[in-house]
């Protein structure tokens, strides 16, 4: 029986991040579907696990965790020496992993998520896309990806020549940018970013997750 229990939804980017990490670390887990369309994440039973009412939530025996970036860091540390090493081996490598993880959370995620919400999620909920907001955030993301292009011209992955959490954290949002948002040109127009995306999105651990996400 798997010790790790993941409460989440396959459409959720944050859930996808955690599942990919577990796959990379070759950890068995039980997946518990939280039915977001029916509001299961706002019901008392789920709120007892995660008071913020979002997915995913992970249970590891007596430990309950939410916030996907904290969860993947915990998993990478707990299962060090198993599967893919995601944190770096030296202090310098670990510092670079942390640096680019922060870049993802602070600079890449905000415009990427806004583009997804505006172009896909708002219309699904009966709203209207604000094209001006989309263009502003495409501009922000272009500036971030220009920096990535320069970085990736010097190293295969963001933290160096090894795949790490810094790369993994980008997978769910970039997947949706390329597929659901139809903004693949943001990636393909940059030689090194495009090669990086082709590499990381082809990893078996991610493909298992992506095949269950909407296109």
C-alpha cells in the first residue's frame, strides 16, 4: 500500500507538478480525485485537510501538506537517492536550483497563469477574455523567456546541465500555454527555450501526467 496519498484533480497544474515529482522519484502513491466541478474542494471534509480549499493536498502518514512547490521540495528531500535527483548535489547546484525555482514562482507563473485564466478558464465560466490583459502578460512573459533563452544558451537546463525542480515546476503551465492557450510560439520562437521544452516535456514522468490533462 502506498504511503503517499495525493488529493487532487488531473486538470490542476499544481496537482500535475506534484504527480510529476512523484513519478520522477519513482514513488508509489494513491490518487484521490477531488471533484472540482461539484465544489468538493470547498466541502468541510476537504477543508479539514486544506483550509484554503485548493488542490492538491498530500498526506504522508501523519503529515499533511498543501502548496505544490513546498510539496515537491519535501518529496525531493525525503526521497533523495531514489529516482531522479532534483535538488542538485553540491551547495552551488542546490543554490541555483532554488534560484530558478524562485524565478518560476515569482516571474514565470504570474503572467503564464493570467494568460491561461483569461484565454481559457474565464470563457469556460461564462466570462469574456480581456485581450488587453492578455497582451500585457504576453509582454511580461516574453521578457522572462528572453532571459531563459540567454540562460539556456549556456546550460542544458535552468540550474545547470542536470534536470531539477527548477525545470519540473515549469511543466504544467508551459503545457497549457502550448496546448489550451495556443501560445506555443512563445516557446518555439526561441531556439534554446524550444529545445529545453522539447526535452523536459518528453520525459516519461511528465508524459504520464500530461496525457490526462485537457488539450
